[in-house]
């Protein structure tokens, strides 16, 4: 460690990038642990995975399938509590309406719960101020329209193959062709709004902006498809006593939690891969390889999201089907966190201002303005640009103690 002169911040050499950086627990340039030994070998570019500390939430492992820090990465830890409560309320509403057998209310909560929560996230994190409002509207509107159109287009085929969900149950045998082509075609259409927004060349190329566009479009696609497919159930009356509770509950959890969540992950991962812009000035960075890994992860998640629909074909028991969906949801959340971690650790950062102070909204320490917080290791870009700009406009000022 280098001793400070007057008020200068003490520095030490990072064992990962071999650069003198402000002393702390993490390197402000590469995000690696300052106590780490330099890694050698052909995959040195992959050094930044740092599996024990998620780049968007201090103290969380990358392999922990936490819902709020995965789906709402721009939020600081303290601001995620209302969203945990929101998810709990969605689950409670699904269970309650399944108990009282109110399919109309059940469908409404299942279709709109997570999309509304995601819109609140955009407002709370100020992400909506980072991007053009019309691009967000375009992604959401086009996603919903494609979801409605796809269900209307394939409605007769679904009716023949599946029966009407929320009325006839899920354990129905049908043709393999219909069971694979319908979800695969829907998956492709779900990604179209993200491609359209990317082709329009948005000003921002931050990876998490791509996540927001992709996840929003996917959630709105799922909401539009669910409401359209289940709309006939609104005419079945307020209460449906003939429908078994377990059947209602399983379908509600699938339509309201696991399917939209995996859809959001698939769309978000695809957006991250399209928006990723790596560092080109660092010889140890290989943006093309990182982008290739992000695309591979996105493809794997897309295949998983499409593949869980095949469980319908197998005539699987409902509880077993629910277990498969829940397990696959946990798997795709972990894959999303790996993708977010790769993007945050390797994308081109904001200009480094090592000698300027910045308040970290995650650990509430005043640290040098760098790509990563030296105290908690969270990426600076794991917060919205609006938040970063506000904190840079009102930087902390050291006040001398009285009598010093």
C-alpha cells in the first residue's frame, strides 16, 4: 500500500489488473478483490465473473437466484423491500382468488401483476429518465400487440390442442407439432420489439438499458397473450365452484409468476447481449468473446423458456409440472445474474474520476468515482444515469472539524 500525501487517498496495486488503485476491498477499475492473486491462462478475460459478489447487489452471490436483485438491478438494496412486498402480494392474491374460485380476478392479477411491478421499478429507479420515453412505449406497446396478435392467430389451434386454460385444466395430450411450434413462434415474436428498438440506434448502449427494453417487451407480450387467451373466462361468472382449487392455483402460479418471470429473463438477457459495448482500450479485454458468451446465455434461457411448454405435452401431473416450472425459473434467474455480472464487469465504464468523491447508494460510503465501488464492489452502472448524474452534481464535500 502507498502512504497518502496530505488528503490523498491511499493506493495499492490490484492483483488482477496490476494497476495502482484506491485502497479498499475491491478494485475501482476492474471490480476484482484487491486481495486476489493475478489469474493466468487463456481465459484471463473471464476473470471478472467474481462469483461471490453480485455486481448489482453487495453481499449476494452471483449464483443466488434472488428475484428482486435480478429483475430490478438498478435499485439499491434498501429500495427493494417494497418490491419484495409487491411480489408477495401478487402471490397472496393468486392464492386468495384461487381459494374463493374467482377466475376473472385471478386472470387479472396473473396477467398484470409483474408488468405493473416492473413499470413501478422504472419509476422508482429513474430508469425512465435515461431513455427516450417513446422507445419504452414502443417496446411495451409492440410487445403487447404482438402477444395479442399471436394468440388470435393461433387461437383455434390452441383451443383444439390445449382446451381453454382456467377451464379445462393443463394435463391434456396434444400434437407435438402444435406444442413446440406455438411457444417457439411466440418466443421469436416476443424478441421482435427489442430488435426493433436496437435497430433504431438508441443513444444509450449500457447493458442494463438493453435489459430494461427486453424485459419490458417480454412482460407486455406475456400480459397481452394471457389476457387474450383467457378472456372468455371473464364471461363465465364471478365464481366458478366446479373448478378444483389445485388446478386453479397451479395455473395461476404458472401464468402469473413462472411464465412471465422466465419471459422477462429471456427478453432481458437478449437485450443485454444486443446492448453490450465492451472496453476496447484494455488489451486484456475481449468484447467479442464476452458478447458471444452473453448471446449463448440468452439462447440457453430462450430455449428453457420455450422448452417448459413441452411439459404440457407429456401429460405430467400438475404438482410435478409446477415443480419443473419453479426449478427452471430459478435456473434462468441464475443465468441472468451471470449475464448481468459479465456485462457489468466488462462493459465500457463512465469516465474515471479517481480524485472526485461519489456517494455509493448501495453501501452509503463516500468513495472515489470509479467503475466499481471500492468498498462494496457494486458496479457504478448498476444505478440509473439519472441517479449517477445527480450524485455527481452534488458531490460530498469534506468539512473541516472545528478547531482543526
